[in-house]
C-alpha cells in the first residue's frame, strides 16, 4: 500500500470527509416523449441515432443537454421476446445511490408520474405506457 507522508511526524494523512457530491445523471425532461421516441426507434419509424450528436438532434427538448461529461458513447441493445435481457447497472452508480439515500438531505428519486398514476391523475393507459417505456429503457435502476 502506498501512503502519502507529508506531515512532520510522518503519520499518514487523514482520510477526507465524505463529500455531498454525487454522480450527475441524465436528466429526462419528458419521459413520455422519450418513451414515444424509443418506441419509434424500435418499430423502425425513426432511424436509431448512430452517435451522441445524432441522439442530441433527435432528443433536444426531451433530455437535457449537454449530457454528463462521463458519457462518451451510445449503445442500443435490440432485444427479442425469446431472450431475457437483464441490464446490470454500473457498480459505482449503485454505490452513489446508496450514498444519496443514506444522506438525510436526499430521498430516493422517484418520477412524479408514478404518483400521478397511483392517484388516477395520468391521462390514460396509453400515455402511461409511453412514460414507462421511456423510464425503464434509459434508467440505470439507480
């Protein structure tokens, strides 16, 4: 183990206090519109973006741009009903969410559309379906 010794008494430097800085997330401004776009891509009605620039062209007003700086590529995963696809979230984002919800200043973020659905305020099932597609296809479960 390599430790830094800058103090006169040659003791290891104390660990830094935990920070309230968390990993920036993609901000979806309109999950229902995002869900509609995902459905259009899946059904071949709109071309799937080849890169982040094309994604930004198609999703301006639906997602907040610029995306977080750690995002450097785009990956679409076509699936079939015959293959059970389980998307594993990044471990660092799992830990980041654990840190967020352990903080007394933060709650687990839940899109307000779920509350609207529970309270009977969502316009109809088709609109909720579009929202759900937008929510589960992009979320990292974190």
